[in-house]
């Protein structure tokens, strides 16, 4: 098109689109543009994504089987939707189900928890694994035809290492910094919480402090009651050498 030629020139590095556009749309686009400019190839790399399916059918306006972004954001959050899409290779069909989106939301929450929770006051200062190896694996995955499921798996491995180091009383700042950096490459913000527990974070921290004071005073029945009541409300407490951490159930 004239706009493409004006802003991108006669050759494009990467051209995307759905797999249903390969023929005749993109073949015609190639023929028309190369015929007009005389330069070949018109596109160096074509990236064709498979369809998003809802209820076994391709999601499209013409079929009326649309899941609105507004409703999806309200239910699963932005990072939850991103984890859902990134969890499948762009060339593979993606099936939208409540179960898959719920799992993606929980996955995004795990990454946020790992990235956001600071080390305990009793941290030994011992560092976890070298984060460089995670960065190398992440880059290698994306270099392999944008293998986002593999890149996402690296983020979850990194989150697991952060949690392990924190549970052992080690320092995790460097690991958390790399997790946030790499997640940002995939558009994950890892900010706040999609769940209601995020809004209650200051109160949960206060209850954790109160529970610790009760344990110090050997009021174990009351401290256990705080833990069990929080669990009923969907908040799990984890006691580690580095202190007590919480996460959504």
C-alpha cells in the first residue's frame, strides 16, 4: 500500500497476520508490491499466527463468538491474559476456556509474588543461582521462532529459584531484578495483584506481624487461628528461615 511504501520503504523486515490471510491476501500483496517497486523480496520474514478458538470454533465477529477484552480484563487481568496467549506458540491454535484462563491468572500471580516479595529481615545475604543462565535460556527460546512457551517456562523456573532462595534465607534482589526485566520483554508488568488480596496487602502484613508477636508470647492457639482464618479467606502463609511470606491460594 501507499502508506507502507511511504513509512517503511519498498521492503519490510517482518510482516504479521493470521494464517487465513496467506492466500489470497498476502500472495496478492507480494505480487502487487513487487510488481510496482521491482524489488524482491517484499517481506524478509512472514509471521502467520494460528487462530484463537472459543468453543471449538474460530473466534470472529462474523460468528458472534466474541470474548470482549473488557470482560476478560475484569475477570483475569492483563497479565493473566498475556500469560494465556504467551503459553502457546504463535503458530499453534489457541483454545480459550475458563480453565485455561484461570490457570494463566494463577501463573501471573505466582510471577508477581516472586518478583514483589522482599527478603526477610533474617536474610543471610547468600545469593541464589546466577541469573545470567536464566537470561541466556530466555533469549535462546525467543531466538527459536519466538518460542514464547519456552521463554515463559524460564520465567517460572526463575520464580521457583527466587522462592527457594528466599525460603532458605538467601538474598533474591538480583534474581527478582532479572525476572522483572525478562517479564517486561514479554509485556508482563508484574505490578500489584489481580486478586482482592492485593488491595488487602497492608492488612495481611499487619496480621503476620501480630501472629509473630503471639508466637513469641507463646500464644500458639491464637497465632494458629490467624493462619487458618487467612487460609479460609484465600491467603496462604509460608514460614521460612527468612521470615513469613504470603501468597494468594
